């Protein structure tokens, strides 16, 4: 069955790239390094033109965009996230102007033209017609980008299974003030259909491709990861006993990464009693496939299949099975404050470091060098029923403490986090004053090698008084021994 239906123009990747202006604002599909266009970005990178593009994705994309296009010098500005070393270096040297944004609000910021006005959307699909397309392995903000762009180029990827359509549930919130509540009451419900609709006058053309995603590569969980996971399981077990939100059902969310997979492996052995357990989050990764296959989850709802190559193969070979309990939604539904609150989500996300008072840095090394971006972590940290930050207590083989006196960059404030978990233990921060939080974090989450130094810093700061005591002259050099 042909994936291109109706009377639509077909182009080569080079011809489609030629139709994009040198300084275009280009929105692209893609989230979790999957579902992004490949042939047209490569054609732009290889065109030899003097390009100055603004590129807006939903989340992380593959090397065709964030390596090849970057190396060609084609990208001048980037929203909202990047995940390759080449793009990261270009951002940190100032060669690319990147504006990091919360995922949950990004679609509105584009539709309201607060950030940019898209000239063209380049998106990947499993099928396309005269006024519709069906996404591939992610949805992200593709519906909003297609709606808002003046022009549209669709890459129809023959490698992506046509049956991926069974996962998609496309729903577009209306423009305020006519916007109604999102009519989603449970992770497994469907409120839309598999197709993204568009004005046929926008369609520049369809490009046929057959390139696989360049998806995540997850490392084997370390002993440290497993220790964090065991502490997480202990915290979760206690929370299920005391929190009425989870009396009958548990809705979980995990940030993407190897630590997240380790946490999920602990869940497979957990006893939820007769509670219904489901997933309402941003990404579906390999560990969730295990939980779904084993019957430990009833359903998983997200915006992307952020899987390893092995995970993709597993899903593609069992689409009919997984389509019964996997739903992919637009990111302005999966990450909406409204739906996260309604679901009563138990959220778990990682970070680079946390300071003594519970402020969390997820994005910038030494407060200045961007790693990837904030993604959707704050959408869940701020709006979940319970929000956990899980991270190792040290970095660089123990040479750096991840519990620090004062975070040099703050992505999540003290108000956004319920608990911090490291391999050392658990700090439940709810209801505590800043001074009480400092003691909890030092005693329960900091590595023993750094507890004395952190305690000394805290005691010095207390002498200066204040609701949240700090010694600013020592805050960022305490590990050097000068404090």
C-alpha cells in the first residue's frame, strides 16, 4: 500500500531544500532523538549555500540536524534543546544562539508568535495525503508547528512501520480565550485521531526517504544507579502507604536516561498491591517496554518513543501487542500542567546538582556551560503530585560533589521538589524550612567525603543569619579548601 495518497507533489530532498530560504525559520518534527526529518536537513547541510537558519524542534533530534547542519554552519539560532557534542560546543562558544524553553509551553509560544514565526515545517511521516499526515516515532510539537508554518515539507519514511499510526492520538488545544479543558481523564484514553491535519495550500512537496532514526544509546546501570533505584523504591513504598493520591492508582513519570531505566527495573519487583499502575510522561524508553510486557504497567502515555535501536526493533516487531497499551500525544498535552495535575503524577527526574536548600541545576556545568536543556523536567517537577530528583552524590569518580552549598545555575527552585534521592539515601524536603533542608541533604544525600565540608560551610553561613543562610564569598570555592 502506497504511503503517499492523493494528488500531492513529490520532490527530491535537494529540490525541497532549495525551496527553503537562506534565513528561514524552520520547525522540525522530532523528540527524544526519534521521528525527525533526515533527508532534507542533510541536503541543506550539503548544499554549499550560506545559510543562517533558525531551527526549532520539539526536543532532541538526530545527527542529521544537530551535527551535520551545525558543522556546515547553517544554524544561527536554535530552540529549545540540543543533544549532540557538536551542537553543544557551538552553543557554548556562542556560534549558535540557543534559547532554552519548557516543553509544556513551547507550542503556545510558537503559535502565539512569542518566539518566532515559522516559515516552513519539515516533518517526518509514515503516510501523507492531500491534507493530512501521520507522524512516525514521535509527536512532540509537530501538530502546532504544521499548523503555524507558512509552508510544509513532508518526509515519508519507508523504514518506519505504517502501523505506528496505531499509537498516535492527535489533539490540538484551541486558541485562548476559546480554549477548553483538555478532555483527558486517564493515561489510556484517546481524545483525537492518528492524523495531523493541514491546509493543502501549505504543502510544498513530499520527499521519500528510508533512513532510520539515530536513537538513544543507554549504558548498563552501574552499582551507583542500582543503589539510587533501591532508595527510590523504599521512598515509593512509604509514599504509597501514606499518600491518599495513590490509594487506588499510581501514575508514574521518569526522565529519559540510563538512571531512569535502572529505576524502572526496581519497579518491576515492587508490590503495588491491587493498585492500577500506569505511566503518564514525556518519553517511553526501553525500561517501560519491559514493564508493559510483564504486565506491571497497564498503559504508557507519552509524546515520543525514545528507545535504543534494540528497543525500536522490539517495538516494531510487536506493534500489534504494544499498540494496545501505548499512546503518543502532542507535547502540549503530555506536558500540560493541567493534565499532569489531573493525573496525580509521581514524577522522577535527574539533575546535575542540588544545593543545600533544594535548588536544582539540570542544565549548566559550573553554572555556565550548557549540557542539553531543561526539556520537560520542570513541567513535571512543578505540577506533579510528588516530584523526586534522583542523582548520584558525586561526579568525576568522586572528585566532585553533586550536593553543593549554592547552585550556580537554578532550573528548579526549592518550591518545585518534594524529595532528593542519591545512592546515599533520601531527603524528604516537604514542609521543611531552608535550614532543616540543609541538614537533611547533608546527612542523607551528600557523599561521606563531603559531609564535613558542607557542614562547615553551613555553620559558617548560619553565623551571618538569614532565612536561607549563605556565605557568598565561599559559596563557589568551598571544595578548594579556601572556605
